[in-house]
C-alpha cells in the first residue's frame, strides 16, 4: 500500500504552457467529395425508374419480335399461292418418246405471270438439267432434294440482284417404274419477288405498333397516377406531422397508415417516446438544479448585504468569509451540474473508448487529492493487487468518476480516518475483470439507503456534511456508460461499531484472453 504524506511535485509550467498552445491550422482544406450514400434519392423516382426502365427496354425487343412474326405471317398466304402454281404446272409436264414436254397454253402463261406488284418467274427442266420451258436465269435446285419428289419445297435466293421466293417440286416422269430402278425426275420451279410480302408485313407492323404509340403515353400517365395515388399516404403522414404542435410528442396512430409504413411509424413512435423521456428528465433536472441553486445564491446575497451594513472590520471579515464559503459551495454545485450534464449527454455524442491502464489512472487521480486529504486530516492510500487487466474506457470520464468517489469518501470520513483506493483483477474462466474499490472509515450507508444514494440531489437524513447530492449520480451515469456494475458494502476492514465505513466497488466488463491451442484441443472430462 502506498500512503501519501505530502503533495506530489506539480507539472512543469513550461510543459503546461506548451500544452495549451493552439495548434497550427492549415490555410485551406479542400472539401471532401460528397459520397453517393449521402445523396438524397426520391422514392417516387426510384419506383418509376424500376417500372419504366424494363418497359422501355422491352419495347424495342417487342417491335423486333413483332416484325419477325409479321414476316412469317405474310409469307404463309403467298407461299400457298406459289405451291398451287407449282402443283398446277407440274401436272402439265409429261415425257413423250423420252423427251420432256409441257403443255402450257398462252393463257395459262399470262395467268401465271399476272401480278401488278411482283415479278413472277417459272422454269421447267429435264432430268439432265436441260431447260424445257420458262426463264433460263432462274437458279436450279440442289440435286440433294431429288429424293423428296412429289413434295413442294421453298427457298429464298437472288435473281438479277433481287431476292425472290422460289417454290419447286420434282416430278416423276415414270410413276409406274419399279422402285428398285432410279426414277427420271423433272424440276418445276415458280418464283416471285418479295414486294407484296414486304407490304403485308409493314401493314401488320403498322397495325400493331401504331396503337402502341398511342397506348404507351396512356400507360405512362396511368403509372404516374398510380404511383402518386399509392404514395399519397406518405404525404398525408407528412402533413399530420407538420400540423403537430412543437411540444406534442404523443405517438402517431399507426392504424391510419398503410401496412408497409407501419414499421417506420413504430420506429418513429419509439423515438418520440425516448425523446419525451429525455425532455422530461431535462425539465426535472433543470427544476431540481434551479431549486438547489437558490440556497447558495440566497446565502451569498444575504452575506453581501450584511457585510455592506457592518461597520466593525471583524464583522465585515466574518461576512466575507461566509460569502467565500457560499461562493465555493455554489461553484462546486455548478461544476457538478456541468459534469452530470456532460456525462448524460456523452452517449448521444458517442463515447470514445480506448484501452486504459486503470491502475495508472487511479494513481494519478489519487495524487491530485493528496493535498485535500491533508486538509481533512485523513490518511489517503492507494493499493494495486496483482496484475489488473486493461479496460476499454474514457480517461476523462473515469477521472471524473473516481474524483467524485474520493471526494465523497473524504467528506464523510471523520478526521483521523482513512480512505483507500484499490485496483485489482479477478479471473473468470478464460478472461479477467478489473475491479476499482474506494473504501473509507466513515459512518457507512444503511442497506435501505444504498439504492437511493445514486439519485440526484438525494441526501441521507441526519447527515451534517455539506454537499449537493450529485456526486454519486455522476458516478452511476459514467459507470453505466462503461458497462460497469457498482455495488456498496460495509468496509470489511473497519472494526469501529459507530463507523462501519463504506466500500464502493466497480466491476468492469471482462476482457477475453485467447485460449491456448493445447487447452482448446483438450477433451472435456
């Protein structure tokens, strides 16, 4: 145990002056580019994009597919007409004395070529490819199709640089020939250009696409109207929230909103409830603080007025001493109020926790209170037991916590007593916990009062010690921020019946240590 008998050496004034020198700031700091996550997006626009983008992408595909289908539809009636022409022409092909002949009258030729739009061609060729009748420029069919005689086939080729649709069939000149012998086949072809087919396909496309040009704006208008109508509950909810009074923190009725917005309204109601609780606590805190400030301020005013009326220098000096005492009490009350407000608001600002050596921090704080312990004639001690682990905490807030515990112990411990600050560690499984203890030899705290001493402005009845009742409230608030548990016991080392003393123990969250491989792989018995 380390006991302090005199004030520790103060810090170097040059180091302190250097510490408070303002840091040099750069002349210009370029602004950071705005991240995409911080850019506000429109829900209406997002839904509209996801609905219209696929529609606008699929529309050209629909036009292309429609064009292909229209061409297929347009080919069918004209292919049937070509097939009929080939069938009729094939019936006129005969073999006479080993020679292929076609009995095709002139009127039949005129009827075959009668077309105001397309050019029609025909051709009859013999088994050896010789042209019997018709247009000689028409390309012959492949010999591989000869085995499919009796059927009409179609192909598309080019004639004089113009695409043509050709229907052709192989005619068996010896139908009574034995199947084992090779038949003699004549080729009959009828071809036409594709003008009528293209016109029909274009008419089909116009009949399908033009209505789409009319329907598409209607669809866009209906989608716009449907989205506006569907999102109108959000606008109504916005108007109801705007119409509220500034102090109206009552929950929003979730029955008046769509089911999809109910979770959002529920979260908003939870936030309103927390806000109402925070505002109520602040109002209560302000009221209590105002009430507590009345006493020292009234005493300071009374002492100052009394000093103004006094003529005797001794009486004036006594009044000024009382005034100084009242101002000191008021200053301490204001400082504790500020400390409590800072401790309560710290979680909302985000408490920065970092690894801390609790033993070193406690030693520094105890050194700061050595002179105060001399003034109270109290033996202030500091102990470290074992090897306490590091904790995650805020050094500034933990200093405030320990200072309030030491101040509380010095105020309630009578002269000649002792106050000890102790830091130790305890093992739990594969981890360890740090414990911070402050024990004194004062009057102690009854078990029935231990849960109430952490309330704001609470003072134990019958206590003649001056104070504001905020120190332990600050301790509880900071302990909760660090996840530490605080307990109060009687001092187990006190032997005085009238002064059983108090022991404040803070248990910080455990730090987990890695399990050795040997222990990890060892089976449980």
